[in-house]
C-alpha cells in the first residue's frame, strides 16, 4: 500500500528532488500520512488488500493443491466439507472442495490472481487510453475533441456490462478455438477496460482545459516547448491525483464487472476459474447445503472490492483540498 | 315429511360431493422455459408441446408412463394395403368453441403439419396422402410400408379447420420468416383445458374444459392452471420452497435432497428418454481444433476406446449427477426398440489400459483438442464436460472446454464445425431407426443431419434406409441389432448416461413423471 | 440558442445511427438463429433455404440498411423466437421495467439523499461510519449475488416476500402495473432494492461530498455568523445548493438503472425488457437484441440531451461546450 501512497505523493512536485531518507521524514509530516494513520478503517483495509495481493502472488507456493491442472483432479473429492478429509480419497480440505473436487482454498488463491490481474490490467488499459485521449481532447480541442467526445457519448450510451458482453462475444468469435482459453483473459481485460476509459478521458479533459488557460502553460507555449511535452510533463502531473482516485474506484468496478460477466456466462474459463466464475458456480449450491462453495469466494471478493473501495474513498477525501 | 328430509339430506350430500369435484383446485406450475408459440405446428420443442398438450390433442397420446393410448382416435390399424393406416375417430367430441370434431379437422390439421412452414413436417415425411373416409374414419397413406406410423402422431395436434381458416391460420405460423398469425396467441382445441390469458415469459392461465370428452375417464381435478416460466434455477427452487408454486420441472439435482426433506414437498422421479454422449469427428483426415498435425487422432479406434475407458462414469454419476442418472454404453435409452442389456454395458474405468491403447495408437504423449459443450440444455451439462476434461487429462489428452448456450452450440454440430462435442438424444418414436437416421447415417440432404462424426459406411446406410420399409418385425429387429453391433464395434460415440427426470410436487399432489418430460395435467390427482 | 439545440439534436441522431449499426453488426457474431427455428429434424437443404429466405446470406451492410429502413417505417421486425412484432413485445414489457426502475429510483433518491445529508452533517459519528461502510459493502458485491442473497434470506428462510415474478397487476392510466396492487408491490421490493442499492450509494456519496463542500463555502459561514439556526443553514441553504449536481447525476443514473435491470430481472424472473434481452441473446434473436439496444440507446441519448439543455437553461455559459463539466460519479 505504501507503494501506492508514494505514487500519490509524487504527484506533488515538492518531493521530486529529495533524498529517500528525508523524503520519508517529510512524508510522515504530510497531511495525507496523518489522515492515513489516524483512520483505523483505512489502515485495516490496506493490510487486507496487501494480504490478498500477497496471497495471489504467492498462490503457486501456498496452495496445497493444483486445481488448474485438470489431470490432478479427482472428481470423487467433490463436495468435501471444510476442515475435513474426503471419505473416499482421504484428501484433506481446509475450506472444502467444490463440485469438481477442486480445493476451494487453492482455487480462491489462484482465482484471486486472475481477478486481480484482469482488474488491474483493465484499469491500466482504460487509464492509458482515457488519459491520452483526455489530454489530447482537452489540449488540442477543435474537431479532434468533438470526435473523441462523441465517441465517448456513444460509449456512454451502452452500459459497461453490455459493452463488455458485446466485445467479449466478438473477441471470442474472432479468436481461433485452440487459442480461446488463453485469449479469453485478454478479451476480458480489453472489454472491461474499453468500457471504463470514458471516465478518465472526461475528467482529464476537463482538468486539462482548466490547466491550459493557466499562466504556466501559456508560458511553456511561449518558450516554444512541444505540445506533447507540455501535456505530459506539465499538465499530466497536475491531474494525477484525480486520475488515481478514478483508477482505484475503477479497479473495484472492474473486479465486480468480471464477476458479473461470469454470471452472464462470458467470464474466465471454467477450467481456470476467477473469483467471479467460482461465485457463479457456488451460486447453484445456495439452497442445497454446500454453502462453502459460495461463501468463501464471495467473502474474498467482498474483502478485495471493499478494501479497494475504502482506499479509493479515503484517497478522494485526502486529495481534495476543499475538504481538508 | 320424512321422505323430504331424506331427500334433502341426500341432496345435501350430493351437493357437497359435487362441490368437492367442482371446487377450485388451482395448480401453480413452473419450469425453466416458456412455450414459444401456441400455433400447434410451428415449433417442434418440448416446452411448446407441453402447453399445447393441455389445450390441443393429437390422435394418439403418450400417457404418463410413455405408453401410446387413444386420444382423438379410438382405434387404429394397418389395412391390408400395407401402405394405408386406418384411424377410427372419437365421436361426440367438441372443440372449445363448440364446433364438432370430424375427420375433416384431422385431415386439415395433418396436412397443415406437412406444410413448408411447419416445424413438424419431418415426422410426416413418409406420408403420401391423408384422406377422409367418412366423418369418423381417416386414412393415412405412406409412400412405402411404415410400421411405426402411429409413433409419429403423438405430438401432432388437431385444430378446428373452420376456426383456423377464419382466423387466417390455415398455414402454420412462419416463425422462420418472422410470420405471425392469431393462432400463435389463441387456441381452439379439444383438450382438457381452455386458454384464459397469457403473457409470454410471464404467466399463462388455463381453466378446465367442462365439456371435455374425458371427464369421468381421467381424474381432471385441476380447475385452474397457472403456468410461470422461471429460468434461474435457484429462483425456481426458491419459489417452490417458499410455496409460491405447487409443481416444478427442471429441478436441479443438487436441490433434490433439500426438497425431499422439506415438509409438504415431494420429489417424483423417472428415467427420461434421453442419452447424453460425446461425439467425435472420426471421418476427416485432419482436425482443425487439435494439436496433431496432418492426421486425425480420433480416426484411430484405439484412441476412441481409450477415451471410452478413461471416462469414470461412476464418479460422474455419484458427484455431478448425485446418482440421478443411469450409466450406459450405448446411445439409446432403455425404452427404445433395439435396446439390450449387452449393448447397454459400458467398459470399466481403466486408466492403465487406456494409456496402453493410447501409446499403441502412437499418442502416448497425448494431444490437445477443443470440446464444445452446451451449458443450458441438459442436466449439469457443463459440469459433465468439466469432469470429463479432468478424466481425459489423465490419459494425456489436454481438452480445452468451450461451453456456450444451446443456441450457439447446436449450429456447430449441424454445420459440422466441431470435432468433439456433447449431445443428448431423445427418441420420440421409441425406435432405433430414429437414432440411425439422425446420428449414424452418412450426412446427406435428407439423412444424418445430426451425424457430426463424418462417419460414412455405405453398407450400413443401405441397412438403415431398408429399416423404413421392412414390415417383418423380426427381420427388422435383426437388422437393427446388426447396425448397433457395427456402431458399437467402431466406438462411434462415447455414451455417458441416460438422464433421470425429477419433478417437484407439493405433498397433496399425486402425479407421475412422464418420460418425455411432458406432463399431462388431466392425470394429476390431489390426495 | 436555436442553433445550439439543432446541433445537439443532430449530434444525438448521429450517435443513435452509430448505436444502431454497432449493435446490429456486432450481434452478427453471436450465433446462428437457424438452429432454433428448424428444430432437430431439419436437413441441410432446409437450412440453406431458410438462410436465403431470411436474407442471412446478404452482406452485413445490406442487412443493416434493410433493418434501418424498416425501423424508420416504425417496424422493428418480428422476433425470431416469439414470432410477434418486436415493437409490440417491447411495449408490452416496458412498463414492467419502467415501474421497477421507478421504484428503485425513488428508493435510491429518497434513502440516498437522506443518508447523504445525515452523513454530511454528522461527520465521523458512529452511525455515519456504519452507514458509509455498509453502503460500501453494497457496491463491493456483484448485483446478482446481492439478489440471490436477498431471495435466500427474505423469500426462502423468512418467507416474507415473493422470490420471483411480478405478482398481480392492476390497470393504471392504461398501463398494466404491479405497483398499484399490494401483491405486486410486495413482489417488487426485493428486485427494487437489488437494483437501487448501487445508485443509492452513489447518490448518498455525492450528496455527502457536495454538501460538505457547500457547508465550507463562505456564504454558509456568513449565514452561521448571522446567527441562523443549524437547521435553516443545512436545509434552506446548503441542500439547495447541492441539488443541481444531484439532479443531473440522478437523471443520468436513471438510464443506467434501466440498463442494469438486465441482471436484476434475470435473477428475479422479472418480466421486463432486460429479461427479454437476455433471452434474446441465448436464442440469438437478432431483431429483439437490436431493438433493445436501440431502445436503451435512445433513452440514454434522450436523457443526455435533456440534461445538456437543462444545463444550458441553468447556465447559458456552459452551452457551447455542451455541459462537459457535469459530474458522473
């Protein structure tokens, strides 16, 4: 989490030339750090988030089983209860096994990896696209601005879930069948990402239009700096805070969008389930008594999205000078 | 005076029992899908037929046990001319609108079902002519002798000819071309229930036809019938558990135990006329979805045998199907003419032997292949495929699973764009010939339209075609056995199981599961 | 003024055209309607003949032009699945979605504004923190899961509310609505809560942050200095200034409520246009799918247009840039 905080802080030019040690001391004096350390909720949220990310990163090392290797599965392990051994195979399962005999604990860790990867990549993609288009739109203006904003309008016309479904359908249709499983994840990233860029573009465009009129930009213009240089070196740093807030909220949205797409049948492949796919599998067993297949993945998703949302919330307030 | 009292008492008793019979017994009924149209010949699909059966009637009916019983025909037999079947029609039957049922209506309806826009025409493809002999006698002449003609009639509904013409539905609704006709929304049949109101995908209300000819023959206890489709299985089961519906179909296997345990709710069960199996492209020289270059691993019978052995059917039955299936080694439910215990036997699960077969065939290192699977058609279809992926992985076959809705899955089979697929096959005629025509005969314009194996065997094709006109049943059955022996010897398909149907009813209902999954509510009894 | 309105409407039309083409051409990839139409006994020649009759073999552009021409004639085509005119089906289904969207909108606005005001006035109280955290849980779970959970809790275990469907309907202003009957209203509660939860959180947070900003503004300080009561300050001055952005966002959210109804309607078997759309996808019913997209597109474009014009009305300076400054929380 500290990592992200530093990034947030680097938006402030003050720190740019400082040596690391003194940066840390000065960082501890900032209002952001105060606001952070004084809120137990947000500290807890970041600890939970870091633990989840670590769990996902170290999944291959921690997980006791290899649920993504179909050859290693034994169907007879299906529906083993949590904290118990299967009556036929004597395999032990911490959080139980699902309908295919996969260890829920291992599958959650590996699924979390996929959900995080999809979510983060989708947001990075949306952010890059949105920031670039927003900058260009706001700074260059004219017909380019009009075209970009009308495309954004069209995009806003369709709800993100619908766009993702459409793109997923096309992407799937265009990929050769033997590459589909590998491509599925990328198509998912692309479609969720593409449905989120407008937020970034609109915000960055608005901020750019405001910045463009400021004296320092006009000064840059006068001394003959190139447009791109002005846009990326001078305007962009000033919108980083806002972009970061949107990115955090978009991350939570992207993770949930992935789960929703699984519900509509267009998520990650069932042989390598993400959290959303797992939840959708578990949903079938809500009435039949195998509660662990639904409960544990849902709690993990909740913990992930909630910690990201809480963090985003706090970040927005912390970066909003009007609220300080 | 005394007499009067007795009479009054008797009248009282009588009126009480009359009230009992006539008291409003409402049945609230839910299943996953709705009827697509009320035009009785426009869609050949089970939920559509199910609702139609409550309002319309065929000449012959498959009852709740799957046995053919008289409906609008009381008697039927092949005449001395082997090509002509004679049907004696029921007398004194009236349509809901009050019109008399005669042979004209039967001729009209069967001819209507043979029109190009009808979805039922393949069932009557052997028919040359339908003739009225007198008001209550009908002749159906086939192009050659067709010993199984009556089997094809059980879902062919009879409508009133004048009413249909008046309502501009002399021809079936042309669904394919976006056609519409009033018969898609209104009905005029002879059946046990009349239509009251309908909103598609939401609610259909029927009420008892008090002029039905079968009153006194069938229980006919339901006076009002409310049908609601509920797609989401969890929502459907919830509605049943919370007492919002009295009768549900398409019960997920995982919820059977809970329903059976719940006070006031029962699960009723019967084997379904449907086999679930994997199909393989055995005919092409090379496959597009595999990782082997220049040859087709499925063309080697040893690979097919190895896969057949690698399938741990018992585990699928126990875990995925929760024991709600009947394992099988042949693509044929036990109801079907031609079924034997020997054919039904499946190879024991034996990974070692399967691996040996794989290396004999030169695929010791395995290969990769894509499996196409529906996810909204059969009971736990996707879970079955997923389980099979793990099982095939154990003999080195790396399967990529591609699961999708039936509307996208079936075209792959019909257009031969899949090399490895899951399919389920029901046999409405209850005869092996139907299976051979669709699944075994070489794919041609008229035959083998669901045979995606690309398997072709001219000698076998000749035998299959010969079945249609073989009137000597002993000879015919012998030919059926021979065809099955070839099919099984080739391991053309990898059968998994026959499905078991489960319906949920409240404890006050006494009902039986119909093997085609078509309940006839007129048989339903309240305890 | 007039030029601005005309330009805006022109742009909206271009957007709609693009929407129509995108939806139509994209769905070409989603499957084959033939299989469902033909049933299991059809042969190859049946297939070819039907494809020809439906014009499915023509180039996409030709098919789209044909579709557009028909749409402009007011004919949205015939559903492959139901065999009925699509316009009629959608009109039949629309009231169900609209009333659901209405109730969840009312819920979202009512509860959202109330909680927003409360949490803005009482910063950092226990109740405020509880409201903020619980509302975050609501947006941290996928809608379908919340719906399934509500059914499990309130229909199956507690047996208080119906698990599915629309219940009885009554006639109101010529429309068949469930909200006017008690049974119908009861069956609306769970889906409306599921659908409105997300928007409720958005509105609540927006009201809270807008109000907090306004409460720090100079004129409020003056008001306080003048000795006005807290109540008067909060409600007469602060809230009033908060409402403009809230109304805008709410307007935009109404569109997304209708769109997100897809998921809620699927979970609750609510017979609206969202469920119609989902059914159409699994049946590859192209006429219904494109009509639905066109409908949602039209509603969004219409709302956008109204919001833009409203902005123009409120503050003419914003006109030429088309209200770009508006929020989208």
